[in-house]
């Protein structure tokens, strides 16, 4: 710093009134010595030519009184309150302006809360802004509340940064640990899936082995039976020929009568054998639902953070069980299976239908008081079981070798084996006119008409739960003739109330679907949130979705009581019955592709 004109350490001490060479005080603050050109009476400072000329431009000093070189005081002194000069260059205004590098920050605009140089003020802050010279206001900030607040805020920022760093360190470790656990859970989950798939594969292999053994036994039994019949037929033929050649008319007559009786039985046996499929053709049909899951992006699952919001779901609203997009069913009639046999005395009124054997349906024929097995490929009734004077209503499979049938008028449920031929086993007496029936997790769910009710039974017939009324004491059912269960939900069709009632396994009502007149048999579509239901009132078949929207799928299906869905082959089987004896197809099963 130039000191030739002014020695601050000696000649310019506080209270000095000695005469000196006059210099510009604002420039001196910036360590620049310039000769004084004039004097500001308001600022009590000598000014150089440049500061003198610009002093009237800035708003804070625009109205100050200036003295020229002839009128300015001839001496300079330091005021006791002027700490700027006392503290020297260490507190000088030496911060350069970012916009004007040759200028220093000297002024402060209160309106814009900005520290500025004189050029910035002259260009942008000259109209209405409150601008002050920094040395005039800075001394008020020493040991001030503003200083303490700023220091406190700075300390707060420092502390918060430390807390964030600590939390990030802790979260990083937790994140690493959680990802390791997720990887371990994934491997464990995959292992469990592999074990489950191995078990399922073993079961199918065992099923194939069992079928091979059954086919082998069936062939051996049939061959043995045919050999016996053949040998006996040859023997009788030879015996009759010998009696004829020896002219033994009496014995010939007796043997002919006996042979006719026996051969008639043999012909019936052969007819039964000939009407059967000796060996069915099999194919492995992959589980489409499993295929869809495997093909999806998140087939195994997903990785989610604890911060993701999860809403509670119910079986009805669980989106994981919904298909990605509802496909539109457009059923097309593919085939028709005639189910009336020569022994039937009436047109077949099929009121119940279920899948049991591969490629076969088991039917409940109410008018002919029997149940039947019909092949869906060869379209032949292969077996019939009569119930004497009792009329069956509904039927459901409890295993691959057994079905159960409701007998409403006699109030009992009949178990029937289906492994080789239809054969009655045990029966369960019921407390009412049992109509609809379905099987779920070793339990039978049964509906009753007159009066309407629903019961859940164990496999020995003991009543686990019975329901007739809702929570308000009103009757839930009137004529609940059919029932289905899917995804832990029970669906009941009530023809008198023209509604389908959905309940949970605790028999609490979840929804009531209306819009189908006189609903009878129905089937739940497993890959959709809907079911197919027959209507006897208008001879139509409807699809009703879980959102209570219904549409007509098929028109003009007279007497459609029973319906069955084959999800693997996308087939829909619907019974048809008419009282017109003149029609050849008055008793049939219509097959639709869906």
C-alpha cells in the first residue's frame, strides 16, 4: 500500500488535527492513494476527482453537499467512530464484483438483499431501491443477533449433514444385509419350487404308470373273457353239430334252448366290450395358468422396498388372481353328443354333469333315474347305473375314481365308484331335499330346496355348518338348486330369486348377482373373474363377471340345466332337453369352443 502521502501509524492517529497532504478517503480504504479533489459535507470525507463526479449519481449520496477544491477543508482527521480507518486493510472493502472485476463490493441493496458495486447500483438499483454504503451499516453486525442466528443456522446445517451421513452409513449396511437376505430367500423359494415341481412330476409319472397298469389289466381281462367265451361257443357249436349228425333230436332240442340262452348273455357281454374304448389315447396338457405365470416378467416374484405402500386385499379384490386382460368369450358350436340309449324310456333330462375320467363326462339323467358315462371323443355312452325308482339331480367328482350324486326326493347322497364300471358304494342320509352339490377340501357343500338352505358336510355326512338366514334374520335362499366353489368362495344359483349368491367359507354373503332369469346350472371360469350360467326361463346361456355385468353367450338352448367347463381344452359342455319325442336330438350335450 502506498504511504508516501499518509502515514497511518503515526501522523494519522486518532484526534489528530495536523495538516497533511489531502487524499481521497474512499480510495484509501481500497489501498489506493489519490489526491483529494473535493469534499462531501454529509460523509465528511475528501474525494478524488472520480469519486467526486460519481458521488451525485448513487441514490444514497445523490443529495449530499459537495465542496470543490477551493472550498474543501484543508486538513484531514480521523473520527473516533470510524472503525474502518482504525482497522486498516484487514477490514477493507476488497471483495471484487463478479460482474465488474475492476470494482469492489461497497454497497448493499435492502430490497434485493444483495451486496453490490457502484456500477451495479448505477445500472440496476437507482429507482426505488434502498441502497446503503456497507461501512455505514456493517458495524451494527458485530456481536449481533443476526450474527448469532447465522452461526446457529450454519451449525444446524453442519449437524444435519453429519446426521445424514451417519444415517446413510447405517442404511447402507441395512441395505446390504436386506439384499443378502433377499438373495437367500430367492434361493430358498426356488428350491421349494423345484421340490414342488419334482413332486408334481412324480405324481404325474405315477399316474401314467397307473394308467399303463390299468390298460394292461383291462386288456388281459378282456382277452381272458373273450377266450372263455370263444372256447365255450366253439364247444357248444361242436356239441350241436354232433347231436345233429347222430340224429339225437331230444338232446339237440334241449341243447339248442340252453345255447340260445347262454349265447344271448354272451352277445350282451360282447356288445358291452365292443362299445368300450379298449385303449384311450393320452396326451400331457400343460397347466396354462402355470405357463402364463412363467411367461410373465415377475414370474418368481419381485423385490420391493418397505417404503412401498401396500393396500390390504381380499380374495375378491386380489389383483394377483386377475388375468392381465379380460379376453372376450365367443363360443362356437363344435359338436353334439347324443346321450339317449336304447334302454332309456324317456327323453334324457341331464340335470348334473361333471368331469371324472380323462375324455369322459358323468351325467345325472333325472328322467331315466340313472347316471351315465359318456366319451367326449367317441360320443358313446359307455356305462349306465340305475337308481331304481329314485331320481338323481346333481353330481360332482370327489376323486378321479369316485363321484357323489344327490337324490332329492329320497333325501340322500350316493357315492359311486367310476374306476372300471359304475358301482354304488356308501350313501349319506340328509336332512332335507338335497339338490346342488360340490366338493372342496375334503368337504361336501350341499344346497337344499323346500326350504332353502346350505350345508357344509364332512365326508361322513356330519354337518359342519348350516345357513338359512342372513344377519338380519331374512331367508337367504328360496330354491338354491346348484352350487359351485372356487378360490374359497361359494356360489349358489337360486332360480326363484333369479340371483346368484356369493358367500365365503364362513357362509357370510359377499355379493348377490342378478339379471339372469331362473338361473340353473353354472360353472366358474377359472382363468377369468366370471361364470357361465344357464337360464331355463329364456333358454339362454349367460356370462356374468364379478363386477355384476352379464351378457348373453348362447341363445336358443332349450332345457339347459347342466353346464361343465374343460379349462385345459377350452370346451364348454351344455345339456339340452326337450319334451318333443319326435326330435332325434331331444337329449344331447352341446359342445362349444370358447
